[in-house]
């Protein structure tokens, strides 16, 4: 298994300035973008929000927008019926319960429509600099390949990563996402040039 300090150092070397690849100008825009990113690429979300946020980028705007109109604006992100419903309901709750501001409290975030652990952790880590880690498909894949977890359950993986790394989890999340997206890819990962391959379960099993 890869040592913590070796892994952290290598990812820092690869991605010293890692940050969320979703484009946003406010915490609320980030929340909407993360909701849209479920089972959709960040690239596609950015294409949609580049136009969407010019037309509407506040809880008031989305709360007042007709659901059918919102669905059409986000249709290419997939699952647009549910995503439009979540964005509208979350906007209304933010206005009615949180004075128009995205709450920084983790449980309050989880109570917003369309917000699960991954979304809450992304918003908390990115916007509020909380020491937490979001587990998406990239983080989950990297964690299993390198032996940081034995589970395919994101919640269990999150628990294992928090227990293992403890500190600087927000930047670790961003670096793991980029590492999984561009290096330790699901298909044709860059194993041969990876400095971690000697202690990688995936590479070892692949070359038996």
C-alpha cells in the first residue's frame, strides 16, 4: 500500500494548483453546478452554466423560474427533470430558511433538495474551506486501486479516507479528482509513467 506522505507528495507534484474545475462566481452558483454535475461531466456543466448563469444566478431567480423553462436550459446535463426540481426546491429553501445564503452547516446543506454527501462535501470544502473530502467516481476508483479502501460504497470510502489522511482533505479531494480524471483513468490509465505503480493493487493484478 502506498504511504500517505508519498501519495500526498506525488499528487502535489502533479497538481500543485488543483481546484474545482466547475466554473462559478458565488457559493450559490457552485451549489447549482454541483447538482447539475451528477452523472454529467464538468465540461458539459460548464457549457450549460456559462449561458445559464448569465440569465439567472440567484436563489430568487431560480425560485421564480417556471420548472419547464429551467428543464430546457439544463436539458443537456441529463436527468433534467429531477435536477430542475432540486434546483428550484433548494432555491426556495435557501430563501425561506437561510436568508438567501447557502448554509455552511453540513446538516443544513444535506437538508437541501438534491444535496447528498458528495455535493455537501464539495460545497463545504470548496466554498467554506472545511476539512472534508467528497467521494466521486474518480476518488472512489483511485482509493480502491491504491488500497485506501476496500469498499465501493462512497460513504465508507469517505470514512476510510478521513481516518487515513485526517488533514488537508479539501485540497486532497481536488488533487485526487484530477488524478483520477486525467491519470488514473477508468479506461487506459497512465500506469507505466505513474510513480505509484509499484504499490498499486490495480497495476499489480493487471500484470500478473
